[in-house]
């Protein structure tokens, strides 16, 4: 996580136990906290979504 950026927003959500266990195992395999893994995965998904929104034609090409 970027320590220069203030983190003020909090979110709570529920997951199926099986998904939680998979994420927990993934975080453990990478020797990092589960919260950090979830932050990273969400950040990557948002960045990918923004790229797709700015260049939808590129996304069409990549999905072929």
C-alpha cells in the first residue's frame, strides 16, 4: 500500500466461507496480510476497468 496516501474510507462486506478461505490461503502463500491482498486485487481491478473504459476498442481486440 502506498503509505503517502491517506486511507480514510472503510468498507465491510461478507464473503462465502469458501472464498474467504481461498483468499486467506493466497495471502498466506504470499506472506502478507489478507487486507493487503484484498486491497491489491481491488486496486488492480479498478485500474483495469478504467483502462477498458478509456479504450474500449483495445479491450475488444484483446478479447478475440
